[in-house]
C-alpha cells in the first residue's frame, strides 16, 4: 500500500527535506517525488511563493507465515488419535446435557451485567488522560523537531474541548508552511500516532507562534470583504481552497449576515467556499 505526504519550503530542496521527515523515509529508488509547485522568490522579495512537493512511498507489508508441511504418516496418526478422544468428549457432553438443568433467563441477567461492567472497565483502562496525551504528543514531535533542527518551547492548554499544544521559538516558519499546510500535516500525524496507543484520546490541536489565531482573524476579515463584494456586484465570489477548519471559520463568520449565503464545493484538497448574494426570488448569478 502506498501513502503520500505533501510539504512546502522556501525552495524545492527544503520542501523535499520536510516531506521526507514527515514521511519518515529516506530518498531512494522506492520513493516517488513530485514537484507540485517550484515556487519563486518574487521581485525584491515581494510576491514570493513557496515551493511544494509530494512524496509517495510504500508501507511495509506484514510477512506471511507459511504452514509447515505435514507428512501423510503424521496426518494418519493424528486422525487415529482424534477418533477415540472425540468419541469420549461427545459422550461426556451428552451426559452433562442430560444432568445439567436449563439456565433460566433470570439467572442470565447477573452474568450479562457482570460482563458489561468488565467491558466498561476495559474501555476506561484503554482511554488516556489529557496529561498523558500531551506527553505522548510531545515525545512524538521531538523526533521530527530534531530532524528539522528546531527546538521550540511547548505550552499545553485546553480549548473548546481539545488539547492545545502551542509552540514558540526561533525560526519556526518551517513548522507552519504555506497557509499552514505543514502545521496541519503535523497535527494530523500527531493525532494518528496518539490514537494508535489508546481507544479514547482527546483531540490535539497544534499551534506555532499563535499562527492559528492570526489566520482566524485574517479569514474573518477576508470573509467580510468578500461578502461586501458579492453584495455590491451581485455575483458569486469564490475563495481559495481551504481545509475544513478554515472553511468553517468563513461559514461561521457569515452565518449571521442576512445579505449573503455560503456553501462549499469541490473535492479535497481543492474544496472552497462560495459566497452568494441573497435574492428575493432565490436566483443566483
């Protein structure tokens, strides 16, 4: 089975290094590299665009054990040994069935309740606390940070029912990427790693230098400007493709605006928000 990881960087080399680190593989003949955007430096540093690459690699398949060959003589011996034993077992089962009284429904209830209680205890034991999840998440990210040669300081908190890990330090732009793509990939991999260790885990949100708060403010302002544009021109306004978290911010910002309505269209990762002006006859241009 193959898996792909995308990453961005100031140039193709930096984007490729980041993608390899996120994928946990080294560049060899089995790794496919696709340059999605070579980027550009812009004019005197203005209007520059990061490079973007996709790394595709194969996940190792578990080895298949082949059963050891059985000789005909051994098969015959086992069949011969089974017959008397099976006959004795069946005869014992018949005697027990004749002697043992049928189990009543009333007698089954305490047994079923005890089984359910045991299942609940096992499920509780499989869940981990927020503190444990935070420690496991930081341990997982330490290896990635070491390869990226960054050493951020982590602050742990809770927000909207999620466990929030906020990182601060020097030169952490590599952890964010273009429009937060690298940060979103790190967040996805961290949640995936923690979920494999327990049945129930808190949702983990990663943030770097308050990027998500700043991005939320920028998207809120953008949504309001584009709503004004849709109302002024009477035409739909298409926003750039966004991840589900960012699309939700736009929808929530404009849900109280009686002048417009919003909807998402397209397939991931190119799904985008469309803003329409509301018309009295429900007609869109």
